[in-house]
């Protein structure tokens, strides 16, 4: 390594960092992410073209931390992450300005554009849209980028989780959890007829909100659980159920009563989706999918459309969740159905009957907690 060349570069790099400190006061994260990308580019360039060995990064880390003792991010470990992060995205980012959002406050529009590209089956060929999408990299914290880099090896999948982080304002812990339960692999995998029964913008969003399978591992139920027990368990754990459903679901009730003529009918669970502007009926089945399930759900959808929704609401959507399903049978069952319906499987933590019987019920646990609190008050 040429020490004279290194010193000249270090002087220029320190100047860049001081400039960065000023910019950071205006826009901390976006400018830091942009700077990290350019720093990664410079590190790779010095190692490739100037033939500097890997040992220079230790020297660089020491010199930068000595010059900027109050700044974090210049440890050897983080410099290696910066280099790895640059190499991960460099094929998509040919212009550094693409990393800097022109209007970071317009998050809604940015996420909308980003999702349109991610939903395209020809994502990597959609180069014309990439400038708007890649600016999203600067909208999530560096710690989130490190977590994605540690767990994801495909750029498309990484951009998917970046989009969802922006859309849902995920913390780093939530992001890690969503990666671990493979949200990407489950998203939009359900069997639906949305493309045939809903207009294009709404059908795309409806397909994107579906998962297969749904993860109800926050439940611990017997493998022979009844549908009403499953309903109750999901509502008891509504704070965990709603995030699994996704952004936009507003819970309206279970066993929602619909009066058709002189007859009363009840849906399992009723929601309103704030982005789709649609009522959503969720029907739960604790068995494998059967074609007749579609007919009942179709009836409920018609009833909600005719008796509950008004002209401001979009068509009601039905979601059927079964213990298991045969995709071909589901597709065949939906062929002549004009109501928008999606079918997915779900899984939960199954306990054998003897173990389940030995565990206290939710009501028993609540009573014990009340008794314990009363005892504390007395003392």
C-alpha cells in the first residue's frame, strides 16, 4: 500500500465526513446512508484499483475513530458491513443521487411506487422505475440494513423487507421476526380470484395482503380444536392476530349477525380494510378445504354487499382460512365465482389433548391474576 496515496485519500475522506456532520443536522439518516454507500464504493475501489490489501481497513478504522471520537460507525466491524452493503446493492445503483430521496416526507407515494415495482414479475428489468424505488434505501435506519444484510442474500427479497419496514414503521426486532417467519415467502401466495373479480389497482393490493400459510403460532390449541374455539383464541390474542393479517385491518366483531329475510346468519369474523375501503369477511375452518365452503362464504359476501356496505365502499372480500388445502381444488372451486375470494391455510402450535387438558385456560389464568392482585392490595 502506498502510504502517501493513503494519506491524501484520508485527508479528503475526513473532509467529506466533516461535511457529512453538517448535513446530518438536516437529514441524519438519508445523508448517512448515502455517505455509507459512497464510502463502501471508495473502499472497494481502493482495494481493487490501488491494490490496497485488507489490512488497510484496520488502519482506516483507527484513523477515523481517532479523528472523529464522537462519531459511531467507524469500527472495523461496521466498515466491513459498509463494504458488504455496497457490494450487495451496487448492481442496482449506478448513480449515487438515486439514494437521496427528493422528498422524504412523501413516504406514502414512495412506498406505493416501490410496491408497484416489487409486485412486478420483471423487477430487475424495470430499470425505468428504479430511481424512485432505490431512494427508499435511505428511509430505514442503518441497524435495519445490517439485520437485512445478515439474513437475506437476494436483493429482491431485501428490497421487499425494506418496503414493508417503511410501510409499517417496523422496529428492528419486528423486522427480524418478519424475516424469521418468512413473510416474503408467504406474501401473496394464497389462491384467489381477485384478478378476475376486482379492478386492477384493488386486485393488486388485495393479492398483496394475502399470505399462505398464516402463522398463528401465538396460539397453543389442541389439534382437534373446534372452529368457535379458534375464533375465540384469535380474538383473545387480537394484538398478535392483527399484525399477522397486515396493515389496514380494522376489527368489527365475531359472529356478526346478518338478517336475510326472516333468517339470521353469522359470519365468523368481520373486518374493514382502511386501504381497500372494503369489508372483509374471514371464515375459519379447522379441516381441510372443501368446495362447499366457497358457497357459504359467497352467500355472506352477497349479504354484506346488499345489506351493510354503502356506495362509498368497494366490493366486500372473503378470506377462507383452512387447516390445509389442495390448490388445484381451490382454483377449480373459484372458477365460476363472481365474488372476490381468497383461500389460505394456517398453522398454530398444536398440543396433544392430555397436555392441553393439563394447562390452565385463559379464564383460569385471568382469575388467578385477579386473585394475586387482590392479595397484593390487602398486604
